[in-house]
C-alpha cells in the first residue's frame, strides 16, 4: 500500500492509501505535463510517451484512466490543443 497526498495544503484528511499504489488526479497529471512542457521545453511526442507509461505503470492509479487514455489519443492527434484540454475540470 502507498500513502499519497493531494496537492495544495495538507491535513490529515488529505492522505490517501490505495492497495494498488499512488493515486494521481487529473489536476496533478495535467500540471505535471504542463511543467515538463513549459519549464523543461519537452515536445508533445515525449510527453505523450511519458503519459502512456504512467497509464501502464503497475504502482499508479490514474483518476479515470479511460478518460486519460482518450485525452492522450486526442493530444497525440492534435498536440496544439494541449493535453489537459480534453480532461474534465
């Protein structure tokens, strides 16, 4: 089991344990993609490969993995729109 915390201010109610590993929300995933893209100047192709690896990772649980997979497909076809655009708020 892994213990994870949501982004932002932390309290004892923000700690989550999942049997599969760390849980990653849409917001955290979108922010991570944005930071890697903006700060580290990565292009869409390596970003898409990285998100695909996160989807396949055995110790991570992505929020609504099917939604993330569809957003990834959309991003691969039209990278100018950005990865986070198809994700729900």
